[in-house]
């Protein structure tokens, strides 16, 4: 499925990265599949900012696949990371989960009521479902499985043997250098210190176990309480005999690291180790991992210890939500890809990530802005269909509607999202009424079933039900507003008569649009077909006043859904009654 209408002079950001990645992969591993990677921590709800960690390499991998190359997109599930905090606002979770802080995420119970065996699997499952709907093809790697099965044993022993080299690299970036004597007594970060370090950049991460025996890039999980608040007290390179003490429960033991699988390399060593182990050529990193002394920068030096090279890849900017600040996965209630896919089709969500370069931030709309976004998307769809879209827009559209494997399922009959939302709002779940209204939008081509406008109709209905406040929902009056009708002046009464006289002959979306905009023109002595250029500015004021009157008489508010849609939804007989005929 090639990107249509694209030339060498007008390539989009995805194509440019694909060129670089293919070239680099041939240099590093000629003849082998191209490897791109993402990393996700299921420490809580995986939000829409994290999705950029996946969509950036996915889009590049898909372009490489379209060109006929073999490619693997790895998603490393960092499910062997420590449980750092109890996220706020997660259903089925209370303060009692605090007792599990310090354990691997796969050793923490899932929220109450979950069908999944542990915390990590609970949050992974929702992301996996969303990625399937988005058409993202990937190879998932559980770091719990990798570490506990001994897959990384040789890499761990290698890191321990070269701990002095690793420590020297890390020391270049440590902002506070303790005196040598004090450094030997340094304890691992406790929970309060880890909390304080959050938000101060990746350079503040705990980068190893430093006790009286010196620095170690490996942290055992305690054999008694399972927590990683441990300090290595001795290590013998020849025998791999390692002793540690747990600072949480006081437990201590001695193990042989060449047969011990209950621990992991610290993050700043773990990440570059995996680059080398998997042969990763392309992996983007967030702004928080790209600052001086951060994981990506430090990893670029440490990866050489494992005989590998740092991946190429851009720094990606944050993704926001309309009306919300930068998202943080440590807080509950932050929208996830699954939340977004309840209110928008996968094509639209893919397009939002495809059309912006990774270093450009953007917002995803959960408010009224989603209607404008859909209008923009539908206009692009039409331009692509008639061949008038710009090449870069054609490329982004192609990446949004499908992958190398084919097009994603799409709504058979495209109607404006704002129209579908208005109908769902007014009909409040009555599908027979929704079908009646939507069939009257275009009487020459009526709908036979709501399935023709699905899944877009379902997404719009979900948006109305979950994102629109109750006070903004549309409730059609049960009885005419007799008092308001009685108070109308002659001009207002005339405007209602003109509307009522034209209802029968204009009962379609286009016809009613022409009618409601035309009434104030006719009242002012102009043709209903007169264009804005032919009309004085006062006509717009008259139109706004007329619309406000209709809203008041129909829904007791000054605003509401687009009037043509509202009129169709209310039905001709009821409209006539409410307007005082």
C-alpha cells in the first residue's frame, strides 16, 4: 500500500525517518530485519502521551514495511520495574496498595474486580486492545519474563564485571558528587527520595546500588518482602557470589548471580543493554529522557560496554488534552487510547499522530473541538478523493486510513460527526428515532439501517454520553412556550410564519439549511439565495437573533445543535406545534 502522490521533493517526516533507518540498518546489520522499538511501563493507565512512544516507530516501521523490507517493531513492557506509587483516581484501588511499593509491577495485585492476574497485566490489556483497533503490529516483550527466565544473565554478569566503567560514565552526570568516604556509605533512594526526584528529569533517577562495597548496576528484589529497597554488600566476580541486605524488612542473603533471576539492571543500564541485545536501530525518546544527563544521553555511552550502538530517533514532544495540562501517567483520570477510541474512529486518532512531526506538541480534543477536528478530517478525505490535497497531506491521510497490511475498517456512509452527535443527543438512545432523522437528511438517498453510519455514529453517541455535561445536553420542550409566543413583535411573528410556510417543501438537511438562513434575508427584502457579499452586515445580526428565538422556542436555550439537524430531529409536526402554528 504505497503512499500516493509523493515525490522526493515533498516527502513527509515518516518517509525521511524511514530512509535514515533503512540506511542505518544496512550499515549495522546488513540483510537482517530492521528493528525499531518502544517501551511502555504498565505502572498505571497508559495514556495518550505514551501512545506517541508507540505511534512514532509504528508509522516509520509501517513505511519500511510498505517498501518491502522486513521489520520488527518491539514493544518492551517494563513490567519488571518497581511499583513506585499508588496512582490517584484508579477504580478498585485504595491506600492499601501502598504496602506493595517497591515490588515488581507483576507482583502487585490488580485493581479490585479486574480479571487479570496482576497490576501490570491489567493495564497492559487495555493498551493491547487499543493498539489492535489502531492497526499497530508489534512484538511484545515482557521484561518480567526476560529477567526471571535468565535471558539477560550474561548481560547482567557483563555489567557487574564492568561496573567501574559504568560508574565512571554515570559519575560524569551526577550533579552532586559526595566525598569518597560518604559515597561509600550512600544508601539507595528510599520512597520519599524517589518521589522527590520525580519531575526533576531523568538525571535524578536512582542509577544503582551504592553501599560499603561500592557501586553496582544491579538491584536484587528482596527474597522476603519482594521489594527493591536493597543494598549489595559484597560481590565476587570469580564465583558471582552476591550478598545483599533489604533496607525495608532487614532480610539478607547470599546468592550466586549466575543462577539468580530475581533482580534487574537499573534503568540507565537496562535500557542501553536492551538496545545492544535486540539490535535496535530506531527508538524515539520523550523530552524527559532527552535532557542533559538523562537516560537516553547516558545510555548512548553505556551501550558501548555491551558492544552495541545507540539507536537513532527523535525526541518527541508532549501530547495534551483540550483544557488539560501536560499529561502525567502518575495521576489517575488521564485519558488513555481506549478512552479516545470510544469517541473517535481509529483513522482520526492515527491522523493526529501522523500529521505532526514528533517534536511538535499537539492536543487531542475531548471537548467541542472534536467536531472541528472531524470537519477538518472529512475535508481532507474529500480532497484526497478528488486529487486536490497536498502531497504531505496525502501521505498523512494514507498512514491514517491503513497500514501496509491494508485499510482499517471504516464507516460505510460518512455523515458529519457534529450531525451524528446532535442526533444522538436529541434522541437519547432511541435508535428508531435516530434512523428516522438521519434518513431525512437526504430523502433521495435514505439510510436503511444505522449500521451504514457505524462506527462513527457510536463514537459520536459515546462522546455525547460521556463528555458533554448534563446542563449542555439538548432537551426539547414538551409544550409550546405560550408566554414567549404571546410577547413576540410583528417582525418575529413574520419570521416564524416564513419558516413554517417553507418547512414541507424544504424538509431535508440542505433544504432546511437554506430555509433558516434565508428567512432573515427575505424579511430584509433580499433573495433567500443572496450571498454574504451581496448582503449588509446587519443581516448576520438578524440571523443570530432569529436563531436564538428558534432555540428558545424549541429547547429553552439561546444555543444548541445546528438548527437544520434540530428541526429534523424534533419532527415537522412537533416543530409546528412548538412554533405556535
